[in-house]
C-alpha cells in the first residue's frame, strides 16, 4: 500500500504497514530521529514492540536492563514491559514493529500539532486510547 509520511515531534515517520493492512495484528513504522531524543517510559498493553536499528545508535531501557544498539541490531519490549529509548548523538533511523493501532496515536498527535503545541496530558490521553500508557512524564521527546 501507499506509505504514510508525517512528522511526530522532531521525528520523521513513515508508516510502511498499518494495523488494518496486517489484519489488526501490528504496524510497521520507519522512524528517523534527531540526536538525543526519545519517548518517556511507557508500556504497551496490546502487544510487544520490536525495534531494528538501521542507522546510528540507540540506548534502550527495558525494565532494569540497559542495552545500546547499533545498525543491524534489534530488541523487543514484551507486552506490558516498561521501556523507553534515547537516540545517540548523531541521530538515527530504525524500523519499529509496533502493537496494533499505535500508528494512530502518532498520526493523531502529528495532525493536532499542525495547529499548535499539544499539551502532554492531552497527548498521553490519545496515546492511552491507542495502546500506549506512559509511566513517567519527564523527558518525552525533548520536553522536560
């Protein structure tokens, strides 16, 4: 199908496969990140989330484990496992195989952001609606 391209915060996203295209199982998103950003600590109640690094370095925080990955390496955060990541100092690009409907969270916030800043409490409510629950409100995509 046709790729869906948009900007979420400072991240360029391309939805390669939507939840609808995978029969409701998952979505596939390519993300290109600026340096030193990432989401706040969160969980996915609808399924696991897997990451494959294409360029750059990423540090992943999975419960009590810290893993730094480079191009060609991957990691999975299992369903309901708290996780977050931070992009390395040169930026990076990765493929994310996300739980179902997560791409709708990113798309909705990207569209709302075109009209102005979206307060974090509103963003986190949209995230919850599409299967991402934040556990920590600090350092979300550069917000402090």
